[in-house]
C-alpha cells in the first residue's frame, strides 16, 4: 500500500513552489506490445531518449510512451512529423479497441441516438401523469449523462493509446475551441458522436470543413440554442459565439448587426430526424431574403446560405490570425511571439485554412523548438502523459474521475469558451496538491518497480540537483514514482 502521502506532499510542494511563486511555469497487454511497468527501459534500445527528443515528443504528442519513442528513434523527427500530420496509423492496440467497442456510446450511430432520444421525448410528452413524466425525464437525463461519461472515457483511451498522437492532441484542442457542455439540455446525448465524427476527422484537415461539421451537429445546435432559432423567433446565441469564439475572435471588427444577420442565415438549422441524419434544415423556419454579413451580400436561398457565410468568415484575415494565435498558445506560449503567429496566419491564408499545413509551419519553426520544456501541463495532459509514461493499467473511468477532480474532464466546461489554454489557469496551490494526490494514487496501482522504467527516462534527465535528491530520498519505489509524477520536470512540457 502507498503510505500516508502527507509528508511527501510537503516535499512535492517544495518541488513545485517556484511555479506558484512565478505564476507561470519555469523552464495492457502483451498483444499491445507495451512493456510491463517493471521492465527495464533502455534509451539505447530505441536509438533515441535524448532530452531534446523527449522534449520535442512531449509537445507533438501527449507525452512519450515506449512505442512513440521507439518510432521516433527509428525514423527521425522529419518522418515522424510527416506520419503524425498524415495520421496514417490511428489503430488502437487490440485490447484498447475492444474496450472502446464495448462501450454503448461506440455502438450507437447518430440515427440510433436520434431515434432513441425522440422516442423518449414522445414518452415524456404523452405520459399519463406528472410523476410518470418526471420519472421519464430523469431517466432520459441519466441516459444522456451515462453516454457522455462513456464518451469522456473514449477520449481518454484514444489520447493515451492512439499512435496518431497529433490528431488526438488537435481533437482535444478543437473540442475546447468548439466547446459543448454535457449538462445543457440534451447535449449529453450527442457529445460522443460530436467528438468522433464532427471534430476528430477534421482535426488536421480544412478549417472550413471543421466549422461546418460542428455547426450542423446536434450537440452544438442544442448547446448554443440554434435548434430554437427560426423566423419570427430569432436566437442569436450561436451566431455570436460562432464569430467570437469559433472563427474570428472578439476584436475582429464585426458588429451586432453582423451577429443578427448571421443568426438569420442560420435560422431553420435544427435537429435532424432519425431518418435523415444529414438533414436538420427546415425551410419554413428559415428567414427568407438576402442578408448582409461583413459588408457582403449573402443571396437568399436555403441551407446553401450557411456554406457561403462560413466561406466568407473563414476567408477573413482575422480568422487566420485568431486560429493561429490560439494554436500557438496551446503549443508554444501563453503569449506567443507575433512573428510566429504571422507566419502561421500566412500559411492559413495561403492554403485556405489547411490545419495540417499550419501545424507544419508551427512544429518546424525554431521558436517551437526553443520553447520546449517551458509550458505547464493542463490537467488533461498531466493525466494522459502520466498514463503514457507509466504504462499503468488504469480503468478509463478512473482516469475520467481524476480529470473531474482536476476540473478538466471532457465536455464539462459550462461556458462556451472551452477550458483555458493558458498555463497560469492551472497553477493554483489547490490544483497542484490534487495532482500530487493523484500521482500517489496512480503510483500505488503500479507494480513495485525496482528496475529503471520509461518514467525514469522521461523525468530524471530533467531534474535539477535538488529535485533529484528529493526523488532519490523516497523510501519506497512507489513513493519515488509519485514524486516523479508530481515533479516540475514531469509537469512541464
């Protein structure tokens, strides 16, 4: 058993205190081919393992695991990046794929979700009495939240185990930019499909396609109220957030009149029915006639107006700059260099919003290479990188519970701005104390290792002398693992 963590918490807080003081960071199975935690790990065996390689991989991926280190060592950074940008291999290890497939949310396509949801809504409307109606509402809500909980587990499993790490990183990034909250109305029913089919396939593709996929998805339509936006009863909520949070940013020069006009364009876009999952547009609810958006006339029509409006928004220089700034914040610095953002924005405009091309510009820039090891991990990255570095056999539901404790479980952000990108949002003393508690709980579930592991390779080379002495003083191997996971060296990337 892992002994009382409180004495070691004091040590860990000593290790991470400089982060608080500054307010910002300082510099399954044999079939899955994953080595057991207690097995020795040899950097020479992977032909990599240098501090620079580890730091680079920490940024491109959700942290190092044995397979990614081995692949990086075998083919080098240039080819590794090519593979990640192409996302050619996203097959999960067999046991993990089976775990994903066993979840109900993975077995329900959109038609099945819509049919079950509609059936439950009909039962609620036609209930014989109020107590029955209340019970049916409660059961429908519980069903939706159960599906959302499983969707969060799928996200964790993909993030930990997928070889297409950059795709998973960008999926998580876009889930914050196009954030939906599982607690709003019926949103929980659809968040799993939203992540898998609206976000993930477009994570490294065309930004225009990503916007259109999220815009038409039931999760977004319910969460930001466009399902209720129709002629005679306008709802501007989605139009405002689409411009401010998704595409252009708050200071892009658009006006309230532009928001109103975009809401008119989006009117009539609502939940599809189970028999036509690609539908969801009701012409009789659409505001007819021409609209003027950003000084450009959108000719009256129907659902085609939406594509033309999105094309107009994505073509704005403000869009290129807004998207590039946010990506650079996530990958480089809370306040990214202007020159880097300008280079990324130029690529965005030249390629008409090719996210993969923008990422190549970023990840091959010397500014990116110089910044590795300086950012502080948000809770999601902390949990996922801990599981990757230890190879811990932890239930996905347990990992999701830890993320709930740390305030960053998928689909739990109440407001549409998504979880914060900046490191300083995650450096409070309470946050770091919870991390050490989780580090101890995770270490307690590991086989007691007496030989070098991947975690040693990931952490020890980055420890300063004082931190190395603290880690070395741990009385048991498991307590050593807890200190490694709680150390500043592991919590930076």
